[in-house]
């Protein structure tokens, strides 16, 4: 063997040994950091396994999910019409078709099942949480369509002057939206928010025509109070950590390496990806991800007036540029935070509005201020999530105007939120308040 070959072999061996030493050191260091990161998550009081937040098993007798499934099967038997009609379009060109559809025997039976489901004490849809990002959510689109159908039914009942039935349908709608309360999936919680908004808008419109009586208003405030739990989005973020994060970090390095293979020099990029996603690289990214998600849950726990979009930007900027996985896995914080804050504002406005109506029924007139509202109906002043101050309230004629200042954190004087399709500019400025206006009789 010649001297040149021996020299090459010698230096090759040295390089290999150095790489093994470096790899081993990185593996040990990243492993220690990962253990410490998990300890930080545990210390902050967050769940450590998905089993801690998955809803408990419930008996078939108590499980609303089975009735909802039966209702959907009946509705689907009549085609897709129930999935394409929306409350915004009613009344409209499809007015007669909607009336005919609601009178169909299967639809009447399905709506009866939905009512029974809304009254059930528990709900658990069997989801396969082990699938991670591949988990199927077949019930999501069905729930969205069910809520629209309930909103349309309430509008039809109001149109024919059957206001008592309309309020009963609205009650079913609120209960149906809250069905997803304990489902620890981000999409489910965002849908729950959207479902509340759909039925709440119809409730506000109906109150202008025929306000609820005391019994109805009492029942409405009780069911709306169920939405006041603002911990649901925090639990959803914990779920994201398990379903997306922990699932992703369990995937083989070869699969993860494909995520970043989009360079002008594919071969070089592929090599880089394999280096990044080898075990030490994955563990360093895992550490980064856990710390970021810990910040995310703390961010979601804090009210908007304390932790707003600027905090969100800081969290997102703190994601290291090399941490490809966290950039892919961390949810869009700004949108989630705003949606949740808007939802909490709507809940507090609606609950307060019905409490004010109960006060008038009991005392003959609306209170001059929220402080003067009968404590039996409104214990304490509801806080605006966007200002940290009480909701804005004032009497107007025989009625009142009540609102949250909304996502632009500016009092627009009770300017109503526009409905329908909005331009990007209007959406960006958000120059409106989240309001409830009641003109009285």
C-alpha cells in the first residue's frame, strides 16, 4: 500500500472519528436540553400526554354524537341542498325551496334528533388521535351545515310569526355550538366559535322584532354562559402540540427531510435537510418547538389588552431561522388570538344584552348603567376583552346600545359590524364595534 493511500486513509479515519465525536456530543447535549424543555412544560402545568385532554368515554345513552350522526344520515338522504343553503341568503330566490325542504318528513325527524342531541349531557366523537396530522374530522362540515340549518329554521319561524318556536330553535343552536366545548382540536374550537356567531346573529335580529320573555332570556343567559370559558383555546394549543408537534417529531428523518427540499440546488438542499433532521438536529428543533408552544399557551391564556398582536409577532420572530419544523407546526397565532378575543366579546355582549332585557321585564325599564342592572341578572360588570374595561353601554330611546370596541381596540361609537363579503382593506382596518342594539317597543 503506497504512502499516499495510507495518508488518505489516515485523514479519513480522523475525520470520521471527529464527526462521530461531534455527533455524540450534539446528541447528548440536545438530549439534555430536550429533557429540560419537557420539564419546563410540566412545571408550567401543561398536560404531558394527549390522554390527559381527550374527552372521557361516555355511554351511548348519554352521547349526543350518535344522534347527530343519525340526523346527518337523514339529511344526506335528501341530497346536498341542506349543505349549500345559508342563513345570509334567506329569504331569497330559494325561499320556497327552503320552506318545502323544512317540511320534508326526514328533515323534520332529523331536526328532532338534533334537538334531542343538544339536550344530551355529553358528547364524544370517536377520533383517532394517534393519526396526528392525518386525523380525520368528518363531523366538522356536518356541524357547520347543521348550524346554518338551525339558523334558517329560526328565521322561517320568525317570518311566520312563531317567535316562541324561533327562540327555542335559537336555544338549540347555542347548545349545538357548545357541543364541541370539550373536543381538544383547534379546528373544532374555531368551528365552535363560528357556530356561535351564526346563531348569535339570528338571535340579535330576532330580539329586535320580538324580544324573549323572562323564562327564555334566563335560559339563553345560562346557555351562553357556557361559552365564557376562555380556556378552550389554550387546551386546543396543547392538542396542537401533541397532534402536530409530537407526531411530527416521531416521523423518520427521511420523511422530514422532504419538507425542505425546494432549493435551486436540490442535491445540496437534500444533504442539508438530512443533516438538519438527523437525531441531534431534530432534538434541537424539538427543544425550540416546546419552548415556543409554551409561550403560545401563555399567550392564549392572557387577555387581549395585555397580550395582543405585538406579543404574537415577538413569539413568531423568536422562532430560529434554522428551525424549519417549528415554522411549519406553530399555528397562525394572530388569527387564532383575534378570533378567540372576538368570540369572547360576542359572548359577553350577548349575555349582558339578555340580562338587560330581564332587568326591564322585572323593573319596567332598562338600567341607566350596567352597575345599576339587577345583580340577580348581571352579577358584576362584564369586561371587554379588547379594552380591559367594562363593555360600553348607554340607553337610547326605549332601548339600548351595548358593545365591545372590537379588534381595532378603538371605540368607533357603536358602529355596527358590516355583513356579507368584505374587501381586504375593510377586513384589515376593522373599523367597527361588536355591538348589540335594541330599539325597544
